[in-house]
């Protein structure tokens, strides 16, 4: 059972008749096309949250120079999105931090009174940028969380043992051939420490590297974490995703972890695009009352899709198909 967050207007579509999987795709995917704004080459790996009586988000929009930029967007129903034509220009106190090189793969996390954005931020190589906003119009950038090189920085939606908590994936400057998920904590979102190992890559679809996906969801069985896993085929990387349940008070302790993937690139829009064979989840909406979960994921580094799961069925599946 999901422990917090009522969202009666969560986007939803029932599981199709005869579907044997625990995660199923929206029938009208992709929901965001690559050219949804004038300057975009592709819109994918993006993060959405409930906002006012609808939804808001931060979107990875690579432009036609192929520069990686972040744009805010809004939606009434979580399916039809209006994305700002202009990229986010972060406000900052220190010039050193404000020199924007590039930004990609955002996550958005509501903690206490504001929305935090974490993303892969260019600072002499990729690292984890953090900013906050109240309205998705003005964004205040904080210090980078970690030294380069790092990717897939994902905050927990509340303090744990009195500290902010984040998952991340130390990496290199290129198309990293390795990657484990680590946990870090901070008293103030500036200074991070107490780094703990969470998970390493392991067999098959997750054999090359793994990285945290959406903000974890608090359930009776632990933190529900969707994470991507990569395998190296003769034609290059293949990105799928699975899920794990992490201990509530010590989230670096993995209780369960799916041996099979939950979703792998199979549809044309997941297999054909700027980077073929990629499903990459960056956000999940949930409604504790109905147990509905909507997962937003980038497809082939080109467009954005959504897929669904029912919490109880999913948690049972993770427990029944777990190998640590
Ligand atoms: C990763 C990131 C993601 C991307 C993936 C597949 O390293 O760059 O943004 O989806 O590769 O290209």
C-alpha cells in the first residue's frame, strides 16, 4: 500500500484485456512529440508532478543545435502538455554556479513547501545540479550536490532521519560503461555526505549499469524505486527499467529487486529515434487511495511516453520476482 499522496485526477487507463504484464503502456503514446515546441529536436527523460489543480513539470528539450536544455511545462490532465518555448534561466547567487553549460534528465521532488529540481548539470563534466521553485516560473539554483562526474541524482520526498536524502550514480565524462546507485544525505541540500552503496549492476537487462529513475514512493513495504538498467548488445546499449523496494529508515538497504525488467524497449517509438532501444523513467505520479501509478519515461531519446501500474499488484510482483 502507498502511504502518502492522494491524486484522484491521476492520468489513468485500465490494463488492456489479456495483458499479462504488471506495467502497461498508454494506448496513445507517445504523449509528447519531439517537435512539441518550435526549437526542439527531441523531448524526453522529463519529470512531472501534481501542481495546483493540474500538473507541472521540467522537460528535457534538446534543441536543433542538439544542445541539452531544461524547459518548464504545464498540463491540466497530465497527458496534454504545454511546454514553455523558452528554456529555464536559473537564478543564482554565485556566478560560478550560474554558468549554464547544459542540463538534462531532470527529476522534480516536492519536499515540505517547494519543488526541487535535480538534473545532470554540466560543470566541467556532468554532475548533479539542484534548484527549487514554488511556481515553475522562477527557479533558484543551489550548489551542485557532488563533484563531477555524476548522473541520475534523485531526491527522496521527505527527510530521512532528519536529513535530506539523495540517490546518485557516479560516472565518467562519456557514455559510462559502469554504474552503481549510491545514497547520500545532507542537513541543508548544500553539503552531502554519509555515502552508502545501494545497488550494483547485475545479470542480463541490468548488467552494464543502473541508475535511479523517479522520486521514490513511500509504501508499507519500503521505498518503491523504479530504476533503469542497461545491457550492452552487439549494437550498443539497451535501456530497460525495473524496480526495487528499499528499507524505509535505511534506504541503502535493498529489500527486494526485480530479476526480470518491468518495461523494455519494444514499441516502434521506443526502438527507433535518436538513440534506439531506450526506455528511461524520470517521474511517477501516484494516488494512495486507488493505488494507481503513472510512470513517465523517455522513449529512444526522442519522445515521451507514459505507462501504468497498480501498486499492490506491482509490489507483489517485485517480491515474488526478487533476487538480491
Ligand atoms: C544516458 C543519458 C540519458 C540517455 C541514455 C541513452 O547516458 O544520456 O539521457 O537517455 O544515456 O542515450
